[in-house]
């Protein structure tokens, strides 16, 4: 709120809303939204569902999964991780701008110079459809892109939660951590019952 004090009344109200929203709901609604998107996209794509089921079955048969899959075990399921990242890319749960501070030396963005300390924002829905990063088929849910393209580059452009938000507002839960735990619980409980 300190950074909002010098703003106009309308901007201050928006800033207050954003802060209140971040403190009150960070992680809960975005995790639920991402879980819903994950299951909708996977279950409505038979090829993806089949590949995911095959990976889980293979890992279970190899003794790599506990009865209730752990977070560490889920991180080793490469196709599952690709499905999760792709769901967050196609349907980002965070609709508000994700703010970043320009570094002290300033930066040029799209031909315009911004001095250090300036806050700039990006919207995940727009960023996640950058064809130069994610490929020409950005509108398609296709987890395989995470194996075909530069996954590290794509991951660096996957915006879900503001890192500064966690530090500034004391939010220590990470969307990806809580989502993985929730989804792997569902994989351990729901998917086996669908076989």
C-alpha cells in the first residue's frame, strides 16, 4: 500500500483491490482454476489422456510411485509436468497484470526506454500466446511442445504468480507446489478408478 499513496484516487482504489485480492485469495482460487483447466484439457483430449495414463501406469509398475503420489515423485513424471505447464499456459489462472520492477539501469521494451524502478506489467493470456516463444499453434493444448521447444525459455515466460507478491505480502505458498500436490492426489485417487 505504501507505493500506492501518491497515486490518484481511482488508481489507489485499484491498487488497494489488487493488494487485498493478493492477500486474501492468492493461491486458492488460482490453484482451483488451474486444476479445473488441467482436468478439462486432459480429459477432453484422448491422446493426451492416454499418454498421461501410460506414463502413470509405467511409473506405478516400475515401483516409482507411492500409493499416494508424492511431490518428488510427480516431478519425475515428465509428461505430467508438461501437461501441467501446458494447462497453465493455455488457461492462466491469473488475469490481472503481473508487475515487475525495471532494473536500476533501465530497460528498452518494444522500442521505448523505461528508467530503473518503473513498474511494468504483462498479462499471462497475452504472453502465453507469443508464437516466437511457444510456437505457431499457441491456441492449441499440446503438452508435447515442452519436449520439442526450449522448455527452459518457455518456463521463464510462464507467468502464474508474482514472485514479489510472495515476498512483499508474506505469501509463501507456491502455486505450482500446491497444484502439483493436489493434482497428484487426484492422479492417485481418480485416475486409477477410471481404468
